[in-house]
């Protein structure tokens, strides 16, 4: 038999621990996903434009094919954020990490 106050405090403490270790996804994060970049000898088959959020995807060729589409935004590459960088920094960071299998974080425009 446990007193009602003790049980309520235990429940609140447990909920705090759950919230800390398993935070609910924010709406922005829920819209993001990770994909791997496909690069063939002819390139990645994508046209990009730098933006304040990263690289805006203008066009995706059928080959080598990608798991994202025109209108989305590349927010990070291999763990390096592209948002908030200057146009030159976006291009330099992307170029330094560009390659087959690079991990991209994709968000909606």
C-alpha cells in the first residue's frame, strides 16, 4: 500500500526522466530525414542553389537517382550543418564532404 502523494511524486519523477531521455520530436525535426548521397563517375545528378538554410535542391536527375527531390533542402552533410552559413561556406562545407555515401539531412523547403 502506497500513499497517494508518494505515488504522484514517483509518477512525476518518472515522467521527467522519460521526457529527458526520450524528448518528443519538434515539428521541425519531425520533417527532417537522413539519406545517403549517391555519386557516380558522372556526378550526383543534382542542381543546387545555396540558401540561408543550406542547399536548395533545384533538380534531380534520374541517374544515379537520389532519395530526395527538387524543392527540398539539404540542411547538413556528414554531420556538418549548412544552415546559417554564407553562400561560400555552404559550398566549401558541402564540397569538403561530398562523396558517394555521404550522409545528408534533408528538410522540406
